[in-house]
């Protein structure tokens, strides 16, 4: 149930907007495919966590960020289906993640206070 603690964390971030927004009507989240966050579980957790907050009933928009890796041997980028997949160009395993590990609150929209 780590989606529940993420939901609580998001609510904490949203509360910081309380001085500028009367109500939050939409929030956008980036979820990387490597972040181990289950979108559906997070949506369910958020639905419960947002009740009674300034974002109660807000629309939750989720951007799924595909994993992108840079091969440290041949320098090409590729989109591995999982963390252990080797480079399809040269077969090397050494890589740096360029994206896909993200989990962040990208934006918040609402009614100005
Ligand atoms: Zn390579």
C-alpha cells in the first residue's frame, strides 16, 4: 500500500497551495513506468485522501512517462521494457536512466483564492 502514503504526500503538497487557491479542480501527475507506482491504486488512494481537502473532487490527470535509457557503452538511447534489459544495439548492461523513474506532481489548477 505504498500508493496510500504517496497519496498522503500529494495531499500535503496540495495544501501548500491553499493560500493561493480556493479550490483545486485539477492536478496532473507524472508517473514513470519504472517508478513502481500503480496508477489505479494511486487513483483509488487519492480519491479517499482528497476528501475534505481543498482538492476534494478534483480531476486527476496522469501522464505516464516511458522509460528511456542511455547505453554507457555505445551511447545510444533505447526504451527497455524493464530495468534489467540490455542495450539492443550492443548488448551492454551498463546504462543510465534518462526518464521513467519520475513520480511528481506536475501541475495544479484551481480557483484563485
Ligand atoms: Zn549499447
